[in-house]
C-alpha cells in the first residue's frame, strides 16, 4: 500500500526531479581547487532553495571555517525520533578531462544512465534524500522529524565539519545519521556499508640542487631528486607488499578466521574484476584475498607524482625538485593522526643527506564500524526487502568517509550507510555516472526506511 | 700586432654585434616542441642573411629530414686548409617559466651578462664564429677556407644530421670541425673539451588499470602504476649507485690510475661546488671522485616523471598510468644503440605481470675523445695563449654532443671543442646567460686560431 503512493509520486514527478538534479550538477563545486570558491556558495544557496521548496520549515546556509554547510529541518513533533541526513555538495576534480565522453558539468543521459561529475558522488545521492523528503511531505507520510546537513568539503576530508559539529551539537541532535555516499554490490543486491577505512594523505617534496641542472655536466655527481624519491617510495613497501613504516601495523586488529570466512562469501569473480579493469594480474598484500585487501587491511598508494621535464620530446635535465601525493587507507583501529606522524618521521628519517625533504599532511580520517543490530540497520533491512525483495548484504568498504567516525566522536550518533551507487559509476574518475534505476530505487527505499525506523525505535 | 686590429674591430662594432645577436635570440627556436616549427625556418633564414652579410660568398638554407641546415662558405684558395664551423640554432624548452627573472626570448643585459634562452647554448657561441669570420673578411686576415654548418636539431639529438653528412660528404669536406658549444672552467681558465659522454634517452609508460580508480575501493588490491614505476626505477641503481642493467658496464674502459690522477688535478673545490648548488652532500658512484663521475663514468638520471593527480589539494586516486623520461650519459666506448636496447629489454623484463610497460627510445649519441696532439689542438693552444696568457686545460666533459662522434664516423674529421661558456651560464635551465666578456673573448680568440691553424697544418 505504501509502495503504491511512492511509485505514483515518483512517476508523476520524474522529469522535474532530473531537471532539478541537473541544475545542481551544473555548478562545478570542486572543493580542492580554490578558484571554485564562488561555486561552493552557489551550490549551497541552490540546496537551501531546494530544501525549502521540498517542505523544510527552516533552511540555512551556515558558515563554517571553510565552505558553508546547508542545514534544514522539519520538526513534526519533538517527542518523535529524528533522522539527520548527511550528504555533501562538493565534487572531485575532473582531470584527465580529455577522457570524458561528455563535459563533466553538462549532465547527459545515455542509455538510462546520467553522466556527469557528481551524478552519484554525492549530488545524485544527496538529492534522492531531498526528493524522498518532499514525497513524504506531499503525501502526508512523514513519520518523524528530519534534519539535513549537507557540507561542501567531503572530498578534501571535511576539515571544518568537526568544529561545526562541536558548535552546533544541540541543533544536530538525532537518533541516527542517514548517509547515501556508498554503493551496492550490484543493481539487484542491496548493500549496507558497515565498515569504512580511514585515511592519511601526504604531499612530499624532495629537493636536490637549488636549480635544474644540465644532466650531462652534473649527472652522476649530484643527487637527482626523482631518483631519490623513487627509491624512498619503493622502500616503503616490501616484497610481500607489506608497508615498512615502523609501527604502521601496531594497531591493526587481525580479523578472526571465522569473520574472514564470512567476508569472503561476498560475491567476487576474480576474472570479471580483472576484465573490468583490463589488468592481467591482481596485486596486493601477501596472505590476503582481494576482498580482505580492500576491506580489513591498510593500503599504500601514490596518488600523484611529478618532477623534472614532462613536456613533449627529450630534455636532458637533472631536476631540482620532485613531488608526490601519497595516501594510506587505514583500518578502523588505526589512528590516522598517529599514522600521519609515523609516515612523516619515517620519510624524513630515510631521506639521504644529499636531498632536503618536506612532508605536508594534507588530510586524514578515522575508520568506522556499524553494528548490524542497530535499530536503524533493522529498519533499513525491511525497507530494502520491500523494494528489492532481498535482505541487504553488510559489507566493509575499502573507501573512507572520514567524517562518519567524527560524527560518532562529536555527536555520539551512529551513521547508517545506505548507498545506492554502483562500482561502474566511476566516481572520482572520468565519466562518473549514475543509473536512473539506482536514483529512483533510492527515492523509493528512503521513505520506507523512515516508516520502519519510526516504528522500531 | 694581430691582436690590435682584432681588439679595434670588436670595439668599433660592439653594439651592432649585440643588436644582431638579440635579433637571433628573439626567435623562439625550441626544437623539441612541434609548435615552433615555423620559428626554426625563420631562424635559419636569419642566419643565412647574417652569413651573407658577414662575407660568405654562398649561403643556403638546406633541407634535411627535419629542421633545415644553414650552410655557407668562403673558399679563398682550394689548395689552402679548410675549417668547418659547426653550431646549432635550436634551443631548449624554457619551463619552469616562472623561475625566469626576465622573459627567455627577450634578451636583457644585467651587470654585463646577457640573459636569454640561447644566449650561450648555442646561439651566442655560434654567433661568435660569424662575427670572427666577418672580422677576418673586413680586416683582410682570413688565412684559409671557411665553411659553416649550423643545424636546428642538436637539442633533440641531431636526428637528421647524420644523413645530411652522408648526402653532402664532398660539400662538408674540411681539415677540422670547429665547435663552440662547451665551456671553460673559469673566466680566466681557457679550456678545451677533449672528451664527451654519449647519451641514451627513453620515455617509459607504465599502465595499471584501464582507468583511474578510487583509491579506497581498489587500493591494496590493484597494482598502482606509480608505486610500480618507483620500484622499477629504484631497482636500476644499487646501494653503491652502480647501474644494475645487465651488460651496462661491459664496454666501459676503466681509465688507468695514472690518467685518473691527471684528471683529478683539474681545479675542483668541493665546498664551492656544493654551495653553488645548495646541496649538503655529493652523491654518486662509489669509488670515484666527482670529476670522474661526470667525466669517465656513465650516469642514470630520471629527467622527468609524472602520473596521477598533480593539481592542488588532495585527490584520492589510484591512477591508470605513470610515465618517466630517463637518460643515461655514456662513456666513449659504450655504444648508445646497444645500451638503449639493454635498457629496453631489462625494463620490460623486470615489469611485474600486474602492469603493462612501453619503452620508447627518444634519442642517443656516441661519446667522443679528441687527442691533444691534433694540429688543431696545438693551434688553439697558441690562440688561447695570446688572449688569456695561459695554456688551455684539456677536460673530459660530462655533457654530450652526439653529433661530434657522428662527424668522425661520417666525414672522417676530428672536431675541436673550443667553448667559451661558463658553468654559471645555466644552460638548459631558467635564466640562461652568457657574460659579455666571454662573448668578446671568443670573438678575439677565433681569428687567432685560424691564423695558427693555417700556419701549423
């Protein structure tokens, strides 16, 4: 019965939903590039307007130390439970731009899939919550209080939101934080993310001579900072792909054999996985499966490297500087600040005297675990059953949403990660996309979650 | 006596010499960047015009497989000896452009020094020969035949000049090839370069997954091409900074202890050297001095590296590709084609199965040795004595002028490397410069070389 009015409402408003989402996507709100500051404010203003139109009784663009936070609420009865919806309106950079088949900020639907930066992560997924809220308001089915907090700095590690939570603890009080910023195993396999990895991210700079040198006149007698950086990076993982930073694994909790068995029951087809990425072989820490390598083990990845001559043709130069952006995904019990410091100490220690090094910690966040007996988890389970006719699978994701553990620490509230993305959505990559089916299934599932959550809690 | 008319001629024409040189420098003839093709032709045309104005009886812009070659001659008597002047009108790229204090192609004199790309290498030094030629013509002192061959592809390894020599063997016949494309130890220490290193230069591409991936969802399970490239580069030199490519040292001739002793008599102040480059420690092959490391030993330098996210801020990405430009300076008996192949084989062999690699050989050249009992060497010795009141020091340079060994092979003629550059000229770097004193001393010394060469040979 409830399904019918949901399906009807969506059917009647389908095109308007897309038009509105596309308006949001067209603003290039890239948080890591300073030039886009005005776009951040523009996006926040647009969201405020949309939340008011959807039925919020109050909506505000609130200042933070960085980009503004959009807050909105609809309190129907203070004695009823409250859901706090968290999302983010900032998006990742778009380079390499030439690999996009359509411009990243001009959303386009091809074969039932929306292509655009932010189509999934996280404009598309955040927007589902606004439309589900509108649906409940307009069909008179909102069963509890709702608050929205949509920030603009998630892709750079939410540096201001911790303080924002401290400052507005009372305002942000809720019984559960509802988040759609994760994915599903497959379109027909509903998934709740119960674990997230933490993150440490550094930029390093290695300086050799004070200026670029002629590689003939000096090559062989003066340290080349690229050669040195390559050696330093190479030394940080061993022949078994274990990270060599002293103390790095100290707080990693070894997962029991029993739990590892359960984890490996999640569907994983190695050949399909390799074919999807066009790789001939997998590569990772010895003694662990691919699911374990991304779910319960930390990683060490150079996200970017540059130095010397990178233009066309051959320039024989011994460069002055080399740079790298390096990140580690951490597992829940690892403290990201401790790891950040261990890396910095180690990197500085292994630098030979012939170069100078600088380590800049760019951002970090803790991992997170969500117990599957949480009332919100149970409510979500029922909601998914109604829409997909299947119980959701609880998975530990390799990704990081650093703010989720901050919420637990600052607000004392657990988050429920009810994501509708797919692995093929290419988030953070060229041709990010979001299938319409996922978008509408999200808008269907969310009101059902509210219904069961209000009943259970 | 001869000195007087030289000094007078230079004094009277000083400003015009500079005006003409600046005209040449203002054309941005960067050979490694395809967009500058029209500038190559413009520079060649300008040189032809200048050579005719200086007194050549014939000057031509001759086609080659690449950029044109400027040829000119003045045959005063076919029975007299012939000097073939070689130079190049192409220059290096200018990035990092923001480190230049004045625009690279707008020459500027500050404190008696010309600042511009090409001020020394090799427009400034080639131009000295045109003006010395003009001086000999206008003062009636040209004692022998002169030919000029000024090419436009030296900075990319002279890929077309070998064939050009084959084709025009008769035209290019001479008794010595005179080249100013090297340097002096100090403004008061005349220097003849008697050895040059060879060169091999590669670009490598390492491909992991077929697209950039989210480093959280995939990090730890999929090979990161930057991590892998760093490991591959790191493995190519050992803890003693010896190159590990199998067979790499096979043809390196170990220099005798006696010759090593002589080599190390060249002035070298380690602290001054380190201070000039702002480095705390030298770095190179174990068991050799800095002079030996650049003079008689090969090197292995990454000239450029790039991959992944290199913009502002933090982007958590597991990139699809990583690239490097890598070069080795070779010593005279090493064959650059053999080394190029050894590297390619080794690089492909050590690549793990989780990545694909491509190796592109960009260019190469042989090393060169000039005996110090050559008549031309003796003539130069006398010329330097007249101007500097000192015998020149024979040195083995770490740099490469691949075409010099090609001349020997194709034309059967030895080259005399009579360079007037200084280490502080920052060739190939931002703020390339050339002191006026070096420029005028070059124009003084060259006519004296012709005088003694015509007498000695």
